[in-house]
C-alpha cells in the first residue's frame, strides 16, 4: 500500500489533472494506491468567502458563480460528452454548497467546515470520474467516514484510536487497487464535517499512511523537493536529498512551507519514508524524509517569515520577569490562541515574536495592560538559519538592523527591520 498526496496546484486545470492521472497510471502496481487530493487551485480561498456570515447574502451568487465557472471549465475540458455522469454529480454538490452557504450563521468554526469541505468533495469527484474514464478504475471514498476528530470542527484534533478502528475493515482496504479520497476534511465526533487546518491535506495523507501501515508516502508538488530556501526569496536554492524526521519537524515548525507541520510525526512513529517529488518532473528523485542521521547534502537552510510583530512586555511594578509574570503572559497567549514564533526574556522584559495581527494584538493588550506595559514593532522579518556561519548571517542581513538575535549551536534566528 502506498499513499500519494496531490495538492491544489497539481489539479488546478484540465491539463494538470491529465498530468496527475499520468503519474497515477505509471505507479499502479501490485500494491494498492491511495490517492489523497486537495481542492483544485485556490478553491478553498473562494469557499472561505461563502461561509455564512462572512459576506452579505446578496454577494453569494457572484461568489458562487466564480466557484462553478472555475470547476466547469475543467469539467468541460475533461469530459466532452455532456451526458457524462460527472455533470450530475458536480451539479448535486454545487446545489448542496449553495444551500449550505445560504444557512443562517451559527458557530463560525462549525459553519466553516460544513462549507469549505465542498472544495475537496468536488475535486475528488472530478478526479475519480476522470480516472475511471481513462480506464484507471478506482473507488471514491468519503474520508469523513474514516478520519475522526474532536468537535472543534476547524483545526480539528485527530482521534487516532477512532481513526484506526475506522480504517481497519474500511473501503480503503477493500482490495480495489486504486482509491481516491479527500485531504483536509474529516468527520467530527458528533457526526459533522471537520477540517484539519489550512494546507492540511499533507497531514491527511500522513494519518492514512500511519493507520494503513503504508510502505511509503509521496507528496507531489510544484517544486523539485525540499529546498534549502524558498525560491521566491532565493535565486540559488539547493535541493536537500535526505532529511531526518526530526530535522523535517524542526523546519516545518520554523515555518518551512513545503509540508504541513503535523505531517511528519505519524509517519515517523511507523518509520514510513516520505517522498517529496515534482509533478512537473515525476522521474526526478525528489527528496526523502526518513530515518537518517543528518541532512544530505549538509548545507545551510533558510526560512523567512514576513509580517512579524516583535512585542516587548514589561511589568509596570518593576518586578522581574519571573514565573508568576510569565504565567500571566502565557495564559493570555493560550487563551487567544496566539502562536509564538520566538521568545526571549531579560530581568525586566519579555519579548516575543508573533505573526502580525492587529486584532489579536489589541485583545492581548486589553488583557495584559493592568499589569504590563506593551511595546511593539510591526512589519518585521523573522529569519531562521540552520547550519549558519557568521559570513552567511552578514550576507543575509546586509545593512538592515537586527532587533533581536538568538543562537544555538546549529540554529540562529534573527528579527530584522
Ligand atoms: N484545500 C486546503 C487548503 O487549501 C487543504 C490543502 O490544500 O492542503 O488549505
Ligand atoms: Mg494546498
């Protein structure tokens, strides 16, 4: 059994779907292939606009039309026969989506998942029909009957025990050599739809790989593999061929966008190797995450995060930053669900770096201002460099100002103005 994950970019047009079908065809062998597919292109962004309450209902028809037009362009190209059953199947899903987005708003997290799930339901319906139409017989599986989460709905927490029970004896194991299913979406404990957080399809594939004890997992991307920097910021990137599991977790945690941060742990627990390959050059070796001791080749790794806020929190009463003050600060951060990208303290102040978010910043200030003074700088860049040298730091920083720097033996993090 192997698990493949195809992201939005790999199915964002009719030629892209044909290309992914070609990759699937070339990998069909003796063992079952589970194909996990995201929503097509930027569909999830569009669907987020259709969550009840986000826009006035009067704006829905135009938004809805955009979603339909985008998908029907792809469907018309892939299925010239207007009588093909995919037309009825897609029409049915669009009608359900329309009905869902017309509901009165309830809890945002709940409404969110009941609405955005249609991106993956529609994409897998199209892909499954298309593969069947070219002779790649497959079974479409509703992943909501298998991956189980809590009732948080959005960014649901996976219940691995329940998911494992659902996997054993599920249609995934029915002996069909090819299965098509959805990434990102899941079933909540109370029987509704939940989602795993943006870009969560990698994680879906990893959960299935874990529960099925897959031989391997492959993520098909529009980059040649795991690069040492984002090519958007760096002209000369180096492809990393081998990455130890823990290194991949660290990198995803620091913000490397190549895989969803939760993806590695499940496959590491079962010692399953994770390949990252290019759907544009499927024969190229790509990168592999596995039980290695070091990255190969050993080269500096760069992660850039823009739109950062550096916040300094100072006790008003001139007490030191000690356990009790930290406890108050961390409680406020946890309550507001603010993720801290870096932190540092001196005797009199506690500094932390978070993603720019004026609304959350105001709420944090409201919560802390009785006891603390808050100072902040917005619009900064957080740079993480693993396997750095002073030379490299100087080159990256140039003439810019470093507001804060941390170093360990292998990693340095810099906040730059
Ligand atoms: N379609 C979802 C998103 O755009 C999940 C994914 O692509 O992994 O976030
Ligand atoms: Mg995606």
